[in-house]
C-alpha cells in the first residue's frame, strides 16, 4: 500500500513526523508530493493542499530537507510536476532525491517519450523513474511504458484527475488485466476505502495508491483517523493477499 | 529509447514545444494531431472552412492604408483589420477551423478557456452555429472584469464555468479545461484559443490563423507592389502574431512581436508586473509545452499582469519562443501606458478603436517608428468595445 501526502501541508515542519506515523501505521511506500502552482493532473483536494503548502513556505529546498528528516525504513517516492524538476536542473534534482533518501520519481506530466533526459539523470543517481499508464493507453504504448518504467508501473485507475471516488471503474480492472510482463503494478486515482484497495489487489494489482482521502484527513487535522484508515487498508489488502 | 521516438511524438521548434501532459491526454492529443493533419490535406474540409470564413466570419478582412497615422509616423502604415471579423477579433479564424475538425472527429461538446472573453465568445459563436454543447472556463477574477463578454457567451447558449483555483485567471482556466478534457475526451474537443500548449495546438492554431498573413501578403503586394519592411503584432500566447507572421517567415520582413510590458519588469515571488514571457521569462514547461514562461526560481508559475486581459498570460507559444531565439522574430515591449496611448491615438487619428491587446502593437509602433522602416503592417487583432470600461477605470486612477 502506497500513501500519498502533499509535503508541506499543513506546514513543512509537520511533514517528517507525518511520514513516520504513516510508516508506523503500515504504509509500504510513502509518496511525497512536491506542491506546484499548476497541478493539471490533480483534482480540488490536492490542488488545495498544494496551495496551502506553498503559502506555508514549501519550496524545493525545504522539500529535500523535510524528506531527509523523514527517516523511515520504507521507501519514499517523489511525486511532482516536470517544471519543478526542470527549474532545478535534472541532474541536481535526481541527485538531491538520492541524497535525501528518495528512491523513485513519479512525474505525472512527463510521458516516456519526453523523459529521455530525466531518465539518464535518474540512472546516474540510482533513482527509479516510474511511468504512468491510463485506461485509454493503447496496447502497443502500454507495452512501451511497462518496458520503460522502473520500480513499478503506476496504473491510473480512471480517466480524469485525482480525487476520492466511491467506486472502482470497470476500466480499472481491464487495465490491470492488460498490463504485460511481471513488473509490479500499483493502482491509484480515486481509491479512498479499504474495500476499494482490496478490490484492486484482488483484480491483480500489487499495490493500491491512496492519496486524496489522506490529504483530506490531514486538512481536517484528523491524523488519528488517517492512521486508522491506513491500518484498515493494510489489513483489507493483506486479507486478499492471504486468500 | 531512441531519441527519434520523440520527433514522431511531437513537433518541436528547436528545443521548444513537445507534449508534456498526463498520460490520459496523450491519446486524445495524438488523435487530434492525426485528424488535423488528415483534414489539412482534405479539399472538402477546406471548402467548408473557406465558405464559413467568407460568409460567416466576413473574410477577407481589409488591409487598410492608415493615412493619418502614416503621416504622423512618417512611414506608410497599413492596418490588417481583424477587428472586423465577426465577434470582434481574430479568434474566430481558429475556432471555426477547430470546430470543423471536432465535427469531423464526431465530438459533440466544446470546452475552451478564456481570459478577456474574446476566445470564449468566438467559441460560443461556433458552438451555436455548428451545434455543439459549449462550456467555457473563465477565472473568477476575469468574470468580474469582463461581464459583457460573459453575457454574450450566455446569450449564444454557452455555459461559463467560474474557475476558483489558483490565481483565478487565464492560466487557471486552461488548467481547468485540461482537467475536464482528461475525463471527457471521448465526446469533447478542447478548443484551445492560442498558438501555445501541447502538440498539435501550436501548429494547428498557427495554421488556422495564417489566413491573416496570406491575405495580408496578397493585399500589400496589390497595394504597394512590394513586401512590407516590417509587421507588428501583439503577443499573448501568439496566435494573431503567428497568424500574420507565418506566411512571411521566408521573406526579408522584420517581424516585431509586442509583449505586454504591464507596469514594468518588477515581480514578487508570486506575481510578475507584466506578461512578457519572451522579454522577462525563462525556459520552462507550462500547459504541455517547453517554452518561455514567467516563473520563480523553483519553477512555480507566476501570475502575469497586463491592462489587456488577452495578454495576461505567463507563457508564450513554443514556435514564437524559438523564432525569437533564432532572431527571426524580434520580441518587443509595450507597457500599459504605451498601449493606452496607442488606443487613444488610433481612435482619434483613424476612427478605429482597437482592442487593448492590439493597442500594444499600435503603441509600440508610435514609440519606435524608426524600427518600422518605410512600409509597415500592424495587425489590429480585435476591436476595443470590450475594453471601454477598463480604459475608463484606468484613466480615472
Ligand atoms: C483582440 C485580441 N488580440 C490578441 C489577443 C492575444 O492572443 P494571441 O497572442 O493568441 O493572439 C487576444 C486574446 O484574448 C485578443 O482578444
């Protein structure tokens, strides 16, 4: 189970402790979002979190400080928009990831075709570059994406943007079934309940990515409920895997 | 991976351009690029478009010899009268073209972003005329500034959706339209209003706007028997500029692209005092393309500023960024004050009230007449009726 939070929301100082608590509650990977002014792949929940974080003083320098301070045993993965990486310099960004204990990068607005320079930088610094596939990705392209990705393939559960939904689209199961090869696949966008997480794992995913619902609980200051949700998700997923 | 893959993937202008979008939008953009490339070779498509451009949009627009302005600036100046296009701006050239592409692709709904409301109006016009359901994203701040255009869109059956995210202006309206499209591409066409964004938009919008330059070329040859020394156009995202420049790229004509100097070069960590992405910006990715943008050192996009809502955009089309870098196009600045001078001068000298956007081109020409040579064309991209309240407010400050 992969848990997404927006770094710096509600404040940069709160982030390292939050990461530790999520890891303690059972998150297998922590996805640390770097807030961007123009998050085109995100729905209202994460947009609002990004605005709060930027207003609270989050920037790329602070991001890497907080990531270093968040010393957990589970992997941390960067998620953020390409311009933030481009502005810092691709090589410096990948090297900062490696130095602050971030083992992979998810860049939602960077298709593999445009990612050649960043991929080179990631290889130089031993950081995974994780590509996304969507329900409308055609078979040939899906094959290319799975070949190019490293770490895992991020399957976008539904067309549209991030945000909690109450169901799992039929598309999602179809996409999971279509992925060739045996690299790990994680499913995200819209997953907000233990039942949904269990459902995507039952459909063949190796992990569920849970974001907006966590961001929402953090926004409301309900950290204990967030920890409980993570524990419940974890046991729901474990139950499926034991079957 | 072979770098060659990239070239097939998206047209580049030097290092600028590309297709930096979420995976969900890759396929819709590829389908759009294929449809547009196919239709550009389709005679029937062109006949249909040309009929609409002639009988509905009112093309060709005149190339008018501005006697009084010419006398004032001691240079022969012609005005390309895009202000006379139906709807009041060049925007309809593009919306008609894209709407016909959308029709051929079987789409039933159009979405668009708008800042000043001119592109929104041009989209509402084609939505009504060609039978699309139409929704226009518009920042809350712009809705407040451009009430008349909101009402015009609604009269023509379009729904205006207020955008409350981010800076609540044009760039956020584009974000919101892209988010909508990522879920609705099956039946919806995203009708982007300027020559910016991901491939194929910069090329497609340039091609649909090139009718301006093709006409101007014929008209100036007929009137003067020679090429102009210079062409002046204002730049928001670059559609009216690329439209008039494109057919002259191979000629010995000075191409002057006037960006919004706003209040000057200043900026805070959130807001730039101008809309001059070529003048004051740096390389970065915005709305799907690598181009020149206004950003902070960390890559956060700044809010732009201009008295002309249509130039109030923190990016520029990738082809213009490239042409500026090679020196083929010369980026210039006109600040608010210069634009207002252009606005007043053209109104008084020629009896033509230009859009505040176009007034930047006029103002620049008046400020640096020596840059024009002895024969110039200024692109009057739109008419100024929409701006009267803004100008009155500005003068009362
Ligand atoms: C009259 C007019 N001119 C110019 C522009 C700027 O756009 P572009 O640079 O795409 O021509 C606008 C945009 O709204 C406009 O309404």
